[in-house]
C-alpha cells in the first residue's frame, strides 16, 4: 500500500522523555504546533526528512517477526507492533530519536 504525501495530515513524535511534538501539514509539507515554538523556528530540512520518511515507507518494509532487543523502547513498542519487524535505513530510523531541539532552531533575538 502506498500513501501519497498529500494524504498525510499530521504526525506525532513522542520523544524518549515523553514530550509530544505535534506536526501537521498539507501538500507534502509539515509545520510544528505553534505552541511548542516559543523562541524557535522550524528546521525545514529536518521536517522535510520526516515527510520523506513516510513517502518512502512501503508495506513491503514490514514483515512478521519478533522483537529481540532488550531496550526499553523495544519493550514499549512490542504490544503496538504485535510481532512485526520494520526494515528501514538507519538514516531514516534516526528520525524516531529526534527531539524538538533537533526539529527547530533558535530564532535571532
């Protein structure tokens, strides 16, 4: 199944510390929830990488399997993924570790 970028209207990234970064968009772009942006501006190149992650993720990248990792993240994701493995390049997977600081830049004061 392929989902066109224009069909994606929001993305939520929950960081390791539990912070939630809400992003919404249209026409293949994303913007970060303005309430999170105090003194910061979006890092457009990083937001574009989030968009590309979803544009290049195909159902063929998901297959039945089991989680072998002992990390806290794996344990938390295990019930959600219900025995599926996800295959993607490490450069794409790093997006899941980003924080608000990674997705934004300080604005000039």
